[in-house]
C-alpha cells in the first residue's frame, strides 16, 4: 500500500499549489493562534479554493470552541478535522466530518486503549511529546513505542525530514507521513525542493517494502 503524504502548516496559496503539483495527498491548515503557522480565515479559504481535485484539506484545531470550528467550516472548504488537544471522542464527532486524533507519544501512552476510545477516527496521528506544545515541535519520538498490531491507520509525525522519511516508512510502515517544519524555508513558508525530496523519498521507500 502506498504511503500517503500530508504536509501541514500552509499559509500561502503558492506553496500549497507547489505541493499539489508535486503529488501531496493532503495539506494541513492550522487554526490555532499561538502557532507560528496559524492561518487567518481569508488566507485559508483562498488556499482551499486554489487546490485542484483530489488534494484533501485538513483543518487542525487545539481544544477549540465548537462555535469557532463551525465558523471555520462555514467559510473554508475542509475535508477532515485534526484534533491536537484533549478533545473527547464525543467532541470530535459532532461536526459530521471525518477526523484524525493526534497523540503525543510517551512511554506510558496506551495506544491500544486510545484506538478503542476513538474507534471511528480516520486515523491516529502520532507526534512527539513536548511540554507546553500541542504539536509542531519538530522533534522525533521513539518509533519503538508504536505497536505493530493496529486497529486504526497510523499517521506518523514529529521531526520528519527528507533525510529520514525513508527510514520512517521502513521502520513504522505507517499509513501516512505528516511533515511541517522539515520542508520549510521558514515558519509557515514551504520550500518546494524540500517538499519534492520528501515526497520522492517516501515513494521510493514504499516501493522497497
């Protein structure tokens, strides 16, 4: 099975179009004001409108109020929600959208239990734990923490770059890789050459499996 690629943290239309042209499967838009990759509603709507068919738009939220999420959904074409806070399964389900639940990985995390807790999630996004940061730390976690038996698709994030994308595919065999800072020229500004290298490396490693 092909390893999908999601690139997160877009703030500019041209960067998203570059990613689409390179074959990305999904782009992520961050609706979390403390993040340096936070995107305003107008810019997010413009990015989503500009994308061609078959490129999914994922909206990232962190313990956001339901009214705020509904407001974003009313203004931006979003295909899937990504929750990076302490959202309960019930809170994730109320929008009639597919959703991804992010998990900040630590040795004590019960991933089997979380898969049972969020059985209708489109996937679990496994990211590095960093105190005070809900994600986007650019740090890698110990991939040995990921069990080989999985009930839900695993989306691997955390410290990924073009240099280690192939290792991630071979070691974890995830459903998808999710990268942000590893393909940037600056926070929220993507580097087309790095995105191309990341997607190419991921595809080549998948072919080796």
